[in-house]
């Protein structure tokens, strides 16, 4: 019997685990098109690339834009294991992603439900539909385990 296909959030969690294995903060992101096909997937690579902008969301947006040949990803949805920071929220807005699904909330560094709440600002040009708490328990446990091992 064949296992059912993984959900986009399960794939994002796989990317987060791979990031953790590289010593990166375990955050993973997946972008799917309007047919539900995965067009990009990434995990954090800030340490590997020595690039503070190499968050999973940014890398996935870059991959999807390159693959689709467009700067606007209006028919696409982003799944990410952790609430995006303000930088990533800005990129999500500029990419015109249709929906954002995220796992764990980030009271310390989040930019969607916490912090600057980027999409609530009057200067925000595009606000995706936002759904939090998707795969939250698994994403939060992965993050807790990662940081506990470093203390």
C-alpha cells in the first residue's frame, strides 16, 4: 500500500528538519501553485550562506519566481513552519502571494501576528489571507528541541 502524499506543511516540516541538520534554525517553507503542486521548497540557510536574508520564506519565493518566470506569485500559497518575521512578511506582500499558512507563532520575532504586524499596516500594498497554527505542535517542538540542545 502506498502512503498518502505529504501535505505542504509536512513538506515544510521536512525542510525545517533538514535545516536543523545543517545547524540552521529549523524553519522550512513550501510554495504551491493554484493546482496545489509544489513549485518551491527551502529551509533556512543564513549560516550556510553567511546571509541574514536567507530565511526559508525568502529562498522559496526566489525559487518560485525563477521557476514561474514572474515576480508576482498571485496564484500561489506559502506554507512556513514559523510565523514570518517582518522582512519575510514584506517579501510575501511584494510577491503578492495569495495565502500564508504558518505553524508556530513567534512572539519574539514574528511580524504577522506579533511585532510590527506587517499586513495590518496602512502602507502594506498586498495582504494575503493568513492562517496560523497549521502544524503548530510539530513546528514548535522542532524549534524547542533545537534551542534546548544549544543551551
